[in-house]
C-alpha cells in the first residue's frame, strides 16, 4: 500500500488506524490504495469473524431446492452461503414444512448455539415478534416487518415496479396488464409501484388493469393470459404485460404463444427479479434486476451491527436495495 500510495509505511499505519493527523490529499491516496488492493475488504472480514460465529438460517422447506421455479430464493441463499464461508461464519440451516414459528426458530438457534438468525421470506408478524421477544438478534431477508421490530433487507419493490412501468410507458405502451398474486407485503409493494407510475404519468387507471392469479409459478402466468383472452375476446388493447415475477412472465410468454400472439410483435412482456433463466428464454426477457446476490451479505452486515451494538433499544433498520432495468428483446417500442 505504501508503494502504491507513494508514502512511508508509517503514514499508511497512521491513516488506517487514525493515530496521527494526515493531510486530506495523502489520506485519500492511502485509502484509494487500500481499496484497490482489497485490504479494506479483508480488514472488514476479519473484524466480522469475532462478532459472528454461528448463524441460524430459518426458511420454509420450499425455499431450499434448486429448480426452475425457485431461482430467486436459491440465488439469494447460495450467495449468503458463499459469504458466510468467506467470512468464516458457520451457517446452520433450519427448514420447516409450512410456516415457521418463533418457538421452532428459538429452539433450533439454542441447539446450535447461534449468535443470531436470518429468516428468509417469512414475514409473519407473530413469528417476528416472538423471535424479537426471545432476545435473539435477527434479520429478515425479502420481507417487511410491519411492526418494525426486526432488521430487514429487501429489494426496493415499490420504486422498482414504478421504474419498470414508467419505462414501459416511455416505450409507448399505454394499456398495461399487471399480473400478480396475493403474496406477502413485498408483492403488494410491486402493485403499488405499478399504480404509482400511472398516476405520475397522468394516464387513466382504467388502462392499468390487474389480474390476480393463484401463485408465482409459470403455470399461473400462462393461465392468466388464457383467462384474459377468453374474457375479453383478445388482448382488449393491452400492448404490454408487467408480471410481478419472472416466473409469471415465463408462463405468460407461453400463453401468448399458444394463442398465436408474438412477443414482442403483438404483446410485450416485462418480468421482475432478474433470475438467470431470463437470458435463455426466447425472446430473452426484459425484467427488473433485483440484487439477489447482495441480499445475504447485507443481512449478515445488519446482524453483525446488531450484535456489536449490544443495545436492546436500538431501532430496527429496514434496508431497501436499489433495482434496475434489464432491457432485452421481449419489449418493443411502439410508434
């Protein structure tokens, strides 16, 4: 670092440990060198190891398998596992059939002597309040604690959905069908963002129809398209579908194809999640890129901060991660 920053070894030590007054210009050079060489990241990892030894991973059992309909959760969990390995943290999985309960989670955490728990997808209020009451540091991934008792990491669902819908509108689409399901609060936020975009654009809400289906699997997206066409004798002026998940979008594309409609020639399709499969379908799916691989490491950081603070009155932190548009071939620009 001293060689890259062109300073003495003692100067590097003073900058990194705050043991002497150093000019802003020299300090910037040292920190730039430390960042470039990866030292700051290594130092952060070493500091984390002492705070986190064992973390319980509490999930529903359907979040664990790797398959075409579970790419969202699997990608998040895989990245979390890799980051735990890199940090030297033991990750102890606990999978429950059906809904998790606070009693289950607290008992499992005690059995493995966990420093804290990461809960994935399940934002049931009784579960979160029970874990909080048990005094166990916890972080929720991909959910919202409406009681604001537990730290959480989630995509910025509402803002991202507004961004995606506004992008479709900017491409000339004026009547957009949103296909979604009665999921957790995070899915409701995507519906909110869809409506926000129409309000912000001054377009009539009658041109923002919503179709609720039975779940997020591709078969529900395919069924939604068939239902819409059957009930309206065609697309009824809809030029774009905005699906609340990539899985729904994959199914919707199959449904359009079976009806003899081309994507994007007849109807454009937009997804949400940015799972890897979106690159492989034909045509490749335009979607919202969710930072799936950042959610687990961010949750570990929040858990570490909670443990180091050792403050029972510390307010819960809700971290929303920014999302972006992936522009692929499934969305056309209208004249």
